[in-house]
C-alpha cells in the first residue's frame, strides 16, 4: 500500500510540474479521497491550489474532511469564500459544522450567510453544541416513524428517505415527537405489512443525551457493542444519531488528546504549521515546570545550610549524588500509577469502581515496588559509597546515609504513588482532564516532594 501511495505521489508531482490540468484531473479521478488527502498534506500551497482546482466538489469535500487541521487551516486561506461554501454544501451537516467551527468567528458568519438558510440553520444548531458532547458529534439525519404506523408505511418512508449513509434501525416517536425506542430493519422485513410498529418497538434501546460527553459515548459503544445510538434532547425528543465510525474518530481524538496532555503539550499546536505557535503552547507547560524545578533547588539549598550547621557537609555531598535517583524512581512510580488510573477512567473500566477498591489494589502494588526499589537502591548506594575512598573514615555516618536513602526511596515512592492514585479521581471530580495528573506539572511536584523527604530523613538519621 505504501509503494502505491509513493508511486501516486510521484505521478502527481510530475503532472503538477507539467502544469497539465487535464492530465492531473484524470489522474485524480479514480483515486481514493483518503489517498489524495495524505498527499495534499505534504505538498506546498501552490500545488494544493492546483489539486483543488481540478477536483470535483464532492471529492474536494471528502479530502477537506480527511486532512489534518494544520493543512486545513492553510487551505482555508487558499480557497475563496464562494469555493469553500460550495464544498461545505457537499458535506453532511455534522461534518460541515466541525469544519466551519475551525474558522475565525467572522469568517464563520460570512460562510454561513452564503449557504442556503435551511442548511445554515441546521449547521448553526449543531455548532451550538459543545464539540466534545454527543450533540457536537451526532448526525442530525435520522429516519423516524410514528408508533401508530404499520410496517408497510415504515418501509415506504425508508424508500422515500434521502439518506446516503447506512442505517440499521428505524426510530419510533410518539405524537409529541418524543423517543419511544427503535425497530430493527430485520423486523420490518420479516413481519406482516399490516403489523403495527408499536408492537415491534425495543423499549430498552440505549440512547444518549445531547450533552453526554463524547468519552462517555465511546464507552457506551464499547461496553454494549453498538453500531449506532440515538441522541435525545432534554425533552426526550429525537434529534440525531451517532454511528460507530464517528465513535472511532472520537476514540482517536481522545487518545491523542490524553497523550499530548501527559507529554506536556496540547493538540492545538497541530492547528498551524507555525513553529512559534507550537513553541508558545509548549512553553505554557514548561514554564511552570521550570518554577517547580526551582523549588527543588531551593529545597536543596535549604538543606545545605542545615547540614553545615550540623557539621555534616560531607554527608550532604554524598547525599546530593543520589537525588536524581530518588526523584526519577519515585516520579516514574507515581507516573505508572496515574497512567493506569487515567487509562481506566478514560475507558470506563475504573469509573464504576469505588476509590477504596482501586486504592487497595494500587497500595499493595506500591508497597511491593517501594520495598524492591528501596532494597536495590540501598545496595547501589552502599556499593558506590564503599568504593569511594574519600568516605573511609566516616563509615558509621555513611551507613546511616544508606539507611536514610532506602527509607527515603520507600517513602517517596509511596507518596508519589498516592498522588498518582488520588489526583486523577480528584481532577475528574472537579471537571479537569485526569490526564493532567500524568503531565510534567505533577511529576515536577513529585520531584520536589521526594527530594524534601530524602533530605529530611538523611539529616535526621545521619546526625
């Protein structure tokens, strides 16, 4: 597959260089829109402009949907408003709403005014929902029938419907247009034509509300092996549906978002190619980390004075060598715990569990890890000190240092693990993305805490 795309890219580049638009159009005519989108992402603006000049509007719409946001931002600047509006009209309303939402507000308004009122009204309605909610990802086109209809009437409605996408059930509503349930297509094909729809309704149909978070929607699909789910408003009226392919996109978005958050950056940096834009986003995370590491430095400076007062400067010199080990091991232990908890909360595997159950499991694991690291770390510490001739005459104090190191390693890991366990639950409860608990801000705080514990125990045990 890669070789085919590479060959296609070479053909497109050669055709672009020849400036033969007819040949370019014929070349792209039978290509998949996904392949064209991948190639568009690596071309310069002039070549992208040439490609969109020869694409028909339906294909251009598909390509615009499938390219990454950074490339799409560039294309917005290349296309005229009337061109973009024509392409938008080829999209489903939910996709059109997503695309238009990426534009600046003034351009959104201008674009919507160029679209027929019936279309723009539906798109504007979808744009009013939070982009991370069921309303923001749903398709408003559904097939619904009255509970009083017959199987024959339902089939006729399906035949008359102008829906290009696949559907797997017909939704049933009452006189007030409130949702009652669904009827599977197979029932319509196997029941008598005069059978009443209300006798075929599945009253236990799973549904979501317009304000349900998209992460929860994804978990509902996963747990119940769904292909499609209806979306209802606050009055229990049917307003749309969400299909499995859309949920796959959501899962990818959520996974990427959590990954960026845990790495200390943001998906927004992909909106533009600008290195300055990306650097600014990353620095918003790194500056607090710089402050956090400054706090760690202050802790070490503070203890330096304490050790000098106790005439233990040689112990401080020995202890300082193992600070990176304490910080790194405890920080990573906390990161492991928070990553497990964040992943569980995201997939719903831990969301239904009580904190006490998770705490019991993770505490047992943390105790084993802390004891192992304390023992192994203590051995390493003892080995390095015993091989250093400079400390030969102060063996008793250095034995205390080894003991302090092991105790501090154990304590720091337990504290870091506790933070890694509780912070995701706390952040989720107050409405903050739990993935932040695995980010550099929290790991930097873990470093400061673990170093403070280590130096305090060293001072107490070595003096």
